[in-house]
């Protein structure tokens, strides 16, 4: 699949230029380290208020892409737009980042660390301290506020980092593997926090290998492989695009006896490959017209993990 | 750059360091420790010498060459004795080695000296100590110069007359004076002591300046390594620019270093004031050097610190960062590698050259100002500050770029060309 290319991106938007709706946009971004090309002409846009999934195998270039978006690294080629303009240090106050290789000052006390990180986001000392207390309560860690970070468990430390990330109520939040190391209760808590952000119109970029979380949370996704953008679009559309032209039919009747070419599906129904010209709804009408008593009917939609494996294992 | 962010980083770094026990101990404990050590050493020395003064020390002398003037000896209890000095040292004249050896073996004598038969030809005097005599007790005594005096007196007796004889025995009495604003004033002090007090305070101040500089720079290296090893770098860089982090760390840890230097300098002032009170006219407090020391500390620290930060950021861990920054530290130490030249000839060619090199100028200027304030021109002080300022500006600019690249580096360090490409 060819990488998406956009050619009409101006270096500096003229006054009549319509500012893109994207909170974060990349246009033809390339970056190399020595001989290694980390990113090659990547263009994509993260829209306001969505949960955007950034997917890809290890070493695909996701972290480099995030770093460039947050002005931590500069691209060799291409343009980045943050909140509709080239990134500036002031814009970073409206963003937050939870890196995959996350770190903390282990000898610092929890409240002290959060207050400091809040101050770095431009919050006043009192506001940062209040936000630290509020977010520690949100992640059920108020009791450890005055403990050193080094005394916390891995999961607790991770929640402190998530609290640090969300405490400035950023318009754009980039979360790299936010669920790793969390128990199911805390996974549910973080999921709820992300949903809450969406409800309040805040944008979240979610980079994760947990595909069921992507399916549950993301509106749109981009898949990077070997520095190139290989898939980009709405999650449901992508899933449909990579789905087989098949349906599952649950019925008490024997479809094979009725002359339908079907196989038994592991979920209990009959798996039927549709003719190329047929649609799922049309085929259902046809089944009913032919007297099949349908208990349940479902077009077969590919799971994100299947699409991921399919795309990165070179089968596409 | 945003001042409030820099202040937030600086405050955090400052508090992180000053809360450490190691810092408190080094800053306030070191002066107390040195004072305690000095007190103990001086106390022990005083005690040792007072004990020595109370001891009676007797030495045996055998004149096989027959050169001694026996009229210089007094007869007491059937023995010939020479009161060597105002103290208790006494020389007993023996007729034979055996007799003196017996007394040495019994412990009465601390040592015996034999003026051997061919003394006039080769000047040899054999010094014999007993096994019981501690090595230092004889070496440390002042008897040997006095024995030389006794021999000189004996040798000139009857051979020279009047003033010539006196001048042979005491060729010169040096009257020391120092040129001051009111002409030259006589100073009654030993030359060695004079040199010692004139150079020890500047040297002390210089060492403290350098130690404080390297200590503060060491904190910088440590904090960068901590940030990299704890992997908090990306979190910081997603909020503040590398330049703001660099500036915040420089200022925060510089403040910690300045407090340390102030505490240590107060010790120098205390020593200088005490020495000045005790040895008026010999020790002058180097007020000029003391006043400019904080300025040179700050400038030197900003210059060296920004280079250290940038270089330390290229290391993957603390050990690697230490190795990478060692070169800068060695350059800063350079003036202390040639302390004798700098102290004896502060305004010589070496001192003048090192005044203009930003790595060496803080220490050199302060030592030159402390040793001989009249020997360094105002334009040299001002010029060295200007060079240091320009170098600091440059090192912060280059340092910030390297810091940006280095801060995110992990694993193998890229080539210099690649570093430069990333830093542009």
C-alpha cells in the first residue's frame, strides 16, 4: 500500500489559508538517524476531540513521529502543525505526553514531583499543587502523596505518571502504552479517563499494542511500518476494508442441505463467503426469501490484531 | 526562553541538591572539619614542642681531631659541658668513644658526635644515635647547627681578630622591609615564613575556587545522568525546551555552588583576618581577589558548566558522562598544575597567558590578584572577564544544541558529523 502523500502544504500558511481542523498534522515528514530512515514521508492529521490510535510494530517509527509532533525532535523534511501552526514552546503547554520509556525522579515525593511537572506546564505553584492533589485523588493515590516515588509499586508509579500527564487538562494528550503494567481495575480507570477526555472535546493520541483497546477506544487510526504510513483512516472503515467478504449465519437449518456453500464457524454459526456482487444486506434478504429461518446474522469484520499482523508481516 | 520555566527548573534542581546530606556536609562540614584538623595539628605540635622544651637533651662529643677550643666548655661535676643554647640542650665532651658509647647505650645521651681525626681534611663528623633514640628526635633537633657554630668558633680562635672573626661567625643579619605607601617598613619575620604567608592564602583561595567550580559542575553532570538514566528526559522535553532545562540546571546548581563557595570563602577570610592580626605587616588580606572571586566563580561556572552539561548529555550513563567531561575539568585545573610558577611569578608570561584563556582565567586572575594585586592591570582583569563572558555566551549556544541532541541519545554515540547534523 502506498504512503499517503500531500503536496499542497505551504511552508508558512498565508493569511487566507484555511487553518486545518487538525490538532496535530504531519505533512511529508521524514527523519533519519545516521543511515537509518526512521520516518519516510509520513502525512496524517489528528482531529479535534477524537481518540486517535497510532499503531505499528516495535521500531516502526511511532516514537519518532510523536517526538517530532511535540517538537522534541525536528524533522529532516516535511512540516508539522500543532493547533494549526508550527509548534512553539508555548503550544506545548496545551499538550501532555506519557512516553513509553517513562521516567520519574525516584527520590522525589509524589506531590512534589506532580507540582514540579505542573509548573513546567506553566501552572502557577498553588494551581499545580491543587491539581496534584485532585489528580492523586482521581487515581486513588492520595494516601501516598507525601511518599517518595521509589517506595511505590510499578502500577502505582504508572498512575502517578498518568496523573502528571492529565493534571494540566491538556487539549492534546499523547499516551504511549498507557495500559502496560496495569491490573484490570486500573485499565478500566484509565479507559474511563480517556473516554472522559473525548466527552469533554479533548484530543488523545493513543499508541498501544493492545488491539482490543484500540477497537474499544479509537475513532481513527494510523499504522506505521518501517517508517512509512501504511494504513490511515476511520477505525470501522479500515476494519471493513480488510474484512473478508463473508457473513456468519446462525440458524437451526442445515445450509449445506439447502445448497449454500458454507462452513461451520467456530462461534457456532455458518460461515458463508458472499458472491463478489452481493452485499451483506442483500444476501440476508435472499436467504429469507429462500425460506431460511435466520436466528442471527453478522457480517464478518476483521479484528485489528488480524489487520495489524496481516499488514506488518508483509502479506499485503 | 521563558523565565518562569527556567526558575521552576532551577528551584527544583537547587532543592534537590541542597537537601542532600552530602551537600550539607561538604558545604558546612568541610570548613568545620578543616578547622578541627588544623586545631588538632597545631595543638599536637604545641604540646610536642612544649614537652620537648621541658626535656633535658644531652649530646656527647669526642674530639679526635683536637680542634675544639676547650675554653668554651665549663667544668661541672668533673665533666666538660657546653651550653649549646638558651634551652636545655647540652654538649658533654668525652675523651674516648667507648666512654661516650656507654653513656649513649645507657640512654643518658640522645646522640654522640665524633670529630674524626682527618676532620680538617674532609670535614667529617660522625653522628651516632642509639637504638633507643627515635629517628625523628635527632633529625628534628637543632643541635647540629649549634655544633657547627662551636666548630667555627674553635677554628677561628686565635687565627682571626676582632670584626673579621665576628663576621666569619655571623656573616649577615638580614633586616627585612617591605615597600608600602609610607616608604619601606621593617618587617621582623623569617623569609620562609614570609613566602609561606604571602602565598598560602592565594593558593588556598585558588584551590577553593577550583574545588567549588568542579563541585558545582559535578552536580550538573550528575543531574543530567540522573535525568537520562531515570528516563524522565522526554517528559521534561515535552514541556520545556532544552535551552530552558540547560539554563534552569545551570542557575539552580550554580546557586548551590555559590552558597558552597561563599561558605568556603568565609573560611579564607577568617584565616586571612586571623593571620593578619597575628602577623601584622606581613599578611595583607587580598580584598580585591576576595571581592572578585564570586564574579569569576559565576562566569567560570557558567562557561565550564554549560560545556559540562552539553558533554555530559552525550553520555549514556553517569560513568560515561564523567569520562566525557573529564577533559574540561583537566583544562580548568591547569593553573594548579604549575602552582610554583604562578605563585612565585604571578605576573610572568605564564600567568599573563592563562589570564586570557577562559578555562584558566578565573583561577589565574584570582591568584594573581591575591599574590600581587599591583602586578595585574585593570584592563587585564576587565579583558579576561569580557573574554570569559563571550566564551560563556558561545558555550551556552553550542552547549544547548548539543544538549538537545545528547539528552535524547541512548546506546552508542553517533559520529561527530551525525551529531552536528542533528544539532543544526
